[in-house]
């Protein structure tokens, strides 16, 4: 239903909604500030060794020096690049695979149940195999990311396909959407809401797998920076790296996947 | 224009509580250009009848013939308008209407021309770029009708398409559908549980039995067009059919035939 922009009621509603959003934003910022203050006081109270519990100031300094000497941007870039390639491959395989598995019983009984089984394996368990197969190469890291996220993407898309209303499936052949056209022009868009869900889930898994892999592997990357902090007993660097990891997670969730979900909500009226 | 013939068609389902007879020995000849309405108690097999004619379900027994040839699966020549409009929410109104033409690889210019003509016909020109989610129920069914007409099917199968609409919108759609039928002379098979709607639209009404999906009675409707739901003759014939329908529902219940939902 389109609301009449001239009506006072919709104006008032809009105002209230904006007001509410503003208030929750302020609350969030205030809470964050309070947490940082608490952190500061706990650290300066001297209960714990400063080497093990650095104050916010030192973490900030660590961030600033890391960014100004270029090591942090390089690490972030290396991790994101790795992630995008591995995740991209996961999507490129997982979405079509999920569409097919959702439609073809034989594939579901075979490949589908294999995916369900592998899903229960924490992705880092792939690292030993990856190292033996690929050695200390980028390919080993990509392998871990892909194995960590591929099943989640595939299974989410499969579930979406299975939940596709029968009337779409019946409308397709009478509209001439058969063969590959059915998959491309009906099934893929019809299950787009679950593709978004799967993509989001896959991203989370890919990100976690990458961090786990980088912690155990000597390379450039934000996970390795975190581990380097440990080896150098540089607690400020450890916390700084963790903050960066959190921030990247939040940004992708808030901006990239929010856009997809809003699109789905607008067109499909769900989600 | 095409005639449809069902010869001794039966269809059973295996439900939770045993075998359910969807259709039992249905014989039905629908001459080209007829507007056939199908009424019957809920669960009597009306949707199954349409699904079998559409080719969505294979009959267990018997044949469905179109112009004398046995059908093989769904085809755009027997187009179905579902109760839920089954439009694609990822496409706008215009794109939904020409979707079938696009699949058939029809020239873009011809697609545009057809879209304009159909949008005008169903009074949706102003909403050509709207998305399905922004339309009312009546507008959705008009898009579904336009999408069906774009395929120019010989047979139009409609399964309670107006059941969820308010009275005014339904009246308008009755007029539009009747006009389409008069202009194009398509064969229309229209399923409804509303007897008056059946009499208002149909050139023949068939009443299905609530016990095992067979045809109980048929009523030729020889009233002049265009009719109205409130016409005395429409109401009179409808009440006669409704009495029969009510008795049938009671008989079906006593026989423990179908559930009553
Ligand atoms: N796929 C199915 N599986 C099991 N039973 C079905 C199936 N489709 C229809 N039926 C049963 O067949 C009977 C006829 O159904 P239907 O044709 O949908 O009736 P109507 O459209 O007249 O309400 C009902 O008793 C219904 O429960
Ligand atoms: Mg039905």
C-alpha cells in the first residue's frame, strides 16, 4: 500500500520512526563510550599487569602506528583479497549446486547428504589436509575458506529452492521457461531471498575460516597480525587486531548484506 | 479455439488416510469457444480436473484430448490462472506480462507493442512499472490475466481466480473476462465454489459430486449476455444448483467421502 505523503498521519509516523532510530543510535554510542571509560579505569587501576591488560590509549596508538607505517592496511588488504577470492569461488559453486540439489532428488541423496556431513566439520580441520596438498601456499588458505563456506551456501540455497511455492514451478513451463531457462529466469530469482541468506551465512563462515587459518599460518593478513601480537607479547596489537576484525565483520553485515535484505523485503515482502 | 475432451479420466492420490479419489471416470466434451464453469463441494476434485487438463498431473486412467490429440505435459496453449496469482515479484508489471514472450525469444519491439495493448486492456497502463508487491489483489489478477493473454492460449484454465477479491473488483473482472472471451472466443474452463459466479459467466455449468470426483449434473445456461450477478434469472438458476450442491454435500458427508474443509 502506498501511503499518501500529503497526509499528516504519515508525516507524524515518519517523524516518530526517525526519532526512534535517532534515539537508539544515541543509546548505542553512549553505551560504547561507557564501555571504553570502564576499560580505561580498569586498566589504570593497576589491578592487572599493564602488559596483559593495556589501556585504550595504547591500543589506539598501536592502531595509529600500524596504519601510518602501512602494516595494518597491507594486512587488511591481504586478508580481504584472500577472502573475496575464496568466498567468490564458494558462491560461484554453491549457488548453482544448491539450485540443482534442490531440484534433483538423486543429487540431493548423494551430493546433498555429503554436504550435510561435511557441514559438521569445523573448517579449520581442513588445514592439515590443505597444507599437505598445497604446501605453504595461497591455495591452501583458499581451500580452507572454500571448504568452510561452500556447504553453508549450498545448503541454504537448496532449502530455499525446496520452499519455492508450487505455483511458480507450475507457472514456469506454461510460460515457456524450461531447461536452463527455468533455472536462470525462474528458480534463481524465486529463491533469491535464500540466496541472500546463504550468501550472508557463507560470508560469516568464510571470514571465520580465514581468521582460523591465518592464526595457524605464517603469512600477511589480519589474523596473522593478531598472532604476531601474541608472539611479540604486544597486547595492544592483539586488541587492535581484534577490533579491526570486529569492525570488518560489522561493516559487511551492516552495509553489504543489509542492502540485499532490504531489496528482498521490498520486492518479496518477506525477510 | 480448441476443443477439449476427457475420456473416462480417473486420478487417485495416496493420502495420509489411504486412497483418495481425485477424479473417477470423468467423461466431458468441451467444444471450442465454450465458457465452462465447474462447481462442487470443497475437495471434490475441481483443482485436480484443471491440473489434469493443464498437464500438471497425469491421469491414472483415461485420456485428455485437445483437438483430438492426446496432451503431453504442460503447454502455453493451455494456460492456467491460479488462485494465488503466481506472478513473479522480482519483475515489474510490464515484465511479468511479457515474460512468456521473452522466453519464446519474441522480438523486443513486438514485446513492447503487446505489453502496451494488454496493459490498456486490463487498465493497468499507469502501473506498468510497479512491482507486484505494490498491487492490490484485483490488480494482481488483472496482471495474471494479461500475462495469460500474452501467450494467446487456445484454452484458458482458471482455478477460483476471483475467490479472494471484494465484490466490486470481482464484478469488474467478470466484465473484463467476459469481454475477452467474446472478443477472442477462447475455450475457458472456470472453477469456482461460487454458484452465482458460475451462472453469471458460464455457457454451461457442471456440478461435481463430492464423492470421488465425478460429474453429477450439468446445466446449460442460455441467458443473454451481458449478465449481472443480480439478474433474477441468474439468481433463480443459481439457487436451483445450490440446492443440489447442498444435498450433494450432505450425501457426501453421510457416505464419509471427503473431508469438509
Ligand atoms: N497431491 C495430493 N496428494 C494427496 N491428496 C490430494 C492431492 N491433491 C488433491 N488431493 C485430494 O484429492 C481431493 C480433490 O482435491 P482438489 O482437486 O484439490 O479439490 P477441490 O479443488 O475441488 O477443492 C481432495 O480430497 C484432496 O485432499
Ligand atoms: Mg481447489
